[in-house]
C-alpha cells in the first residue's frame, strides 16, 4: 500500500470511529423554519451542531407514503458547489400555487478533508415515520380570504412571545410577520434562538411561513451583519412584496432611528443611502401586478412615519409619498412600545397602526374587508380596526 493511500486510510478510520467513540453525533439544533414563501417558491432554513452539507427532500401531499419512491433532493449550494456549514438554507422553486407539499430536511456531517478528498460522517434529519414529514402550502393569489399574525418589539422576552402566540394561534393562520426588534441587540446566534426564534419554530414556523421585517435593534451589535444568514437568507434584499389571496404586503426595512453620524454607530452605518436605494426599489415594486391587482394593500415597517426621530422622518419622506400614490390601505408598525392609531391625513394618506410591545395583531382580509384584532398580553382586546371596500 502506498504511503499516501495508507495515510488517507488512517485519517478516514479516525474520522469514522472518533478518538474514543465519545464525539457528539450531528444533530439539528434549530429549525427548520420557512422563509420568503411565495406562490411558486420557498426557502427552508435550519441549523446543525456540526459542519455539514444539506438538502431537502420534497413530496406531493397525496395518499402515498413519503418513501413509496425516491423523492427529489434539493441541495444547499452556490455556484454549482454544495454549501458546507452549520447554517443551512435551501430554496425550492418551480412550485405550484396554493399547493401543499410534504418535506424533510437532511444534513450530513463533513468530518474532514484531505486535499480533494472529503470524509463524511453521520446524517441528521427531521422525522418522516412515526410523526410523518413536515408540510407547507404555497401562497395563492386566488385565495378568497387570508389570516395572519403580527408581533413586534419582543426584545428577547421569549416567555412573553409564547403567551402572545398562544393568543393569536398562528399555526391556524396563513402567515406571520415579525415586525422588528425581536432582540435588543444582535450579539450572538444563541440570543436569536433563545430570545424568540426557538419559540417561533416550536409554535408555527416549521409549517407556516414567517416574514421578518427588520427593526432598528437588529442593526445593532457584533452579530448584526449576520442577520441575513438566518432571515431572508437567499433573498436579494431585506425588503420585498408578499402576495397572498386578496392582499399584497409591502415589507420595508427601516434601518436605524438616528443619523448615521451618531456616536452609537462608530461611523459604520450608511442607512440614509440604504433607504434611498430601497426607495428606488419601492418605485418599481409598486408597479408590479402582484401589488396593483391586489384588492388590499398593506405596508409593514417597524418604524412609523411619525415620532420626530431621524429614521422616522426618513420613512415619512422617502417611503410615504410612494405609498400614498399607490393606494396603501394601512401601515402596520411597532417601535414606540405603545398602542398608537393615526387616521389618514393630508401628509400620510392612509391610517397607521403602531402596535404596542405587549400586544399581538391578528388579521383577516377578504376581497371586501380588512379586519384587525389587537389583543394585549392579558388576553383583553386593545383595539379593532375595520376597513371595507
């Protein structure tokens, strides 16, 4: 046996057996959860405790067993190469609108490398036997009514978030929005999942899509630049349109609330420029059929266009004129930590709801009515909004 071949054999034997058989097996630590659902695609994200390559197996929702035949595999990959890491995201495309699919996620440990040789370890996956596979349903423009949940300003209080989600029952809804400041600062991956995301996954996010509208606090902290590794991970931007049935949601990224020169940002932010770029996108997005043909049009933005701070003024000056012209029915915000409802006026020509930091919005929209129920942490109704066409 050649020396190099023998060395590879020993290395492979080491990785396969472990130093004393005590190494932890690969496992899924967080997720999976659904991101950026549309009528024909969805991104599925999850995390593992070890470096791995990952894939999703997809099956139609019929009366066959998930493994009656080999299901197609969709790999996490970039530029033709399977991605390796502990944060995994797979985009499924070419799906049918309003269609339920079953899915299962897999991650196989990358135990080591020797030149171009890769040594693989064990595989971790979600279940498909006793509990059955997970599932999701793609968005549908023709759907007659839509139910949704909005929460904001959780600031890492996972117990409070759990109570609010018990009130809203998002697993029975079509979609959920996190409207910013889900943490107080982006310090670590652990804070993200301990603070709110594990509760979201446990409650609904494996099978009901969650759309994240970034708040100003998600822009802070040493982990802030990693935000898109976890949320909208394969989307080009953090702002986007979501069409479901009779409503199109315009999800806006507000950035920070102080001027870029503020001492708190240490000279690293350019949010004024960023919001100008977003304004350019918004001009074109509001011309798209998925927006123009929707009976109801709802803007979602963490910071409201009032309050007097710099970021709020930027929202007012850069986004509101375009939203006025586009016929927005209502804007849903947070940020101010109290319930504020402002009716349409000469400058902002649509009502604005700033939801409190201890309340949840549950909405239902049909072709002729938008209804919002705002409920507090104590289970009592804070407000109700009805808009009829």
